[in-house]
């Protein structure tokens, strides 16, 4: 039944009332980045007339989806109920709002992963029901991925008044954050209590947003899952010039002779050739390198990822950071740069005048196969969506999920995963390098 109507700065929106919460699906936050707006910063929406019925998840941004039979297809993509058509017109977000709000509640702003080349905000492992039960609004977003979200090229830089290109997907995330900051109060959310969080490329996005001067004053906390940290080897300080060379490789592969021709090229062709580049870069050895990812452009990012931490320029807000046992580069359970980079992030925050961060290590070996605590394994647990998982889960898995949902929502509400309970989870400091294990 779609009868919950909210006023926003763009117009009225109706959501779908569920038991204990209302969900607003597929809410547009920027103009469709199509035609001449391909490879342009996101543009503000024009107000609409009437009531926008936010009853269906939006399209998924054009990408190469996991192949049927692959590991991640089996894990997260097998259910057609959560699959929507691919389109460049997909700058939409989703909002889960607890029922019966009598005061402003904190907001969780989720950024999906997918190597900056795939994924969306309504994947089957994401849901806001468990967060609503804890008194938290959940927002999930779509943003441009792959070459359509991160292409740099001299043609694009030449047409930009600042002489830059790339980072379009990050600009989408910032536009979505701005939309939430400006409108979430109408849903009962507190714009001064927005915690951003993400996993994998979503975690890299979170680190990018807290490193950017464009988000100052709009983030109250941040959670970095399986990619963020200090000197992890994953966050690359790629310059515009380096990114333009990668862009030139793609343009050569697709055979475009002009920017006009490139803008008219079907997304499928761009993604197909980008997939070839992806495999070239990802298999270079060591930790993965992504051909299409955020860059240091002097606008979205004015400092490198290490530099901004060393100088203490990240916001003085609470942070949670962690990884899984069989994560990127540590598939055999060995502790690597990503593991120690989470600890070092916390110690550097403390060293530069912030409070030390909360560090976790997810080690539960998921039943059903031999992949262990694989990269992304914690998502089922911290979103409370185990009932959607194909695996033969045990009672201990549901108990672990309840524990993690409580810690995540406490952090979002209080800036402290313990909430108002005794300090079971201590921050990771010089004097006490505490790491919370989820097993």
C-alpha cells in the first residue's frame, strides 16, 4: 500500500508501508547522465509535479554482471527478484524509514562495492529492516561505475573548465550525500548524524569521501569494510595524467575517433572493452589494481590517500575499519597489508589528534563451501539478511548477525559500537591495539 507521502525539495514522494517501516525505492537524486551529460558532473533535478511513487527499485547502472555459475553470481546474484534492467539512467537511491518516529533519528548511508565496475544499491544482501528495528534510517545508492563512471581522457579534460576528467562516480556519491543532507529531515532523519559506510570499492569510496574537501560538515562517522585503511596497497594515488593514459587505451580499443563518437557509443561496447582492460590490470600481480577508479584530480581529491592521513586532514569523526580473514590478498588467512593497514589507520588517527578507531576482524568460516571468511562474507551478517542466503547457516550465524547489526547501528547512533553498554569493544590505540573478532 503506497500511501506514505513525504515532501522533498524536488517534490512529493510516496513510499510503501511495511510492517515496522516504510521503504522508498528508486528515488532520483540527479538528472539522468545520458546524451550530452555522459561524462559530466551530476546535474540537479528539476522539481516534479504530483506525487513520485517510489514503489520499485530503479535500474542498475550499465555494467558487466557476474557470469552465471561464478562465485559471486551464486552468492549474491542468483535471485531474479533483486535484478533490475541495466541503464545509464540509474542515479537513484533507496530509503528505509522506521515507523513511529517521534524525534530525528540517525542515518546510515551505504555505498556498494563491485571494483568500481559493478554492483548496485538494491542487491539482495542489502536491506534496511534490521536497521529500522534499531531506530536507524538506511539509505543505499546507485552511482556510475566502470568507464562511464571513471573514464579520464584528454578529450574530456579539454572540454572541462578546470581541465580535469574522471571521478564521475564519486561526484554521483557526493550528489546523493548532498540530496540526503538536504532532504532526510523530511523523512525523520537527522542530517547532522549521517554515517557513511561501504565495503570493497564502497569502502574505497568512503575513504575518498572523507579525504575530499567537498563533503566537509556532512559526515558524522564512517565505516570502512575490506579495502580502506592506511598504506594498505589497495588505495592508489593515481594522477590525472596516469588516468588519461588508461583512458587512451580504452578509446583505442573501442576505435572512437572523436569525443562525439565516444559519447554515442553503446555502453555495452565500452564495458566489453573495459572488461579487457580490467583483466589486464587486475592480474599484474600483488594486490589488485583497478583501471577505472578515483583519481587525485585537484578537485574531488586534492591530496593523496596517505598524505591526507599523515597531515591529519581527514575529518575528526568516529571511524570503524576492518576486514575478513580470507579477504583481498589474504585468501589463505595470512595477515597482510590490508590487515595491518586497518590497525595503522587507527593509530594514525590517534597520532594526528583524533580518537583511535574501532577495528574488527571477521573470521567466521561460512558453511556451504571452502571459501571461508571470503571478501564480502560479512555483508549478510551486518545487514541482517541471512534468510536470503543460500548457505546451510547455523544458529551461531544468526546470533553473530544479531551481534553485528547491534554494533553497526550503535556506531551509527552513538559513534561507538557499544552504545550505552559497557565497553566490550575497545578502540585500537597505541596503548591497547584491540581488535574485535567476529567468529
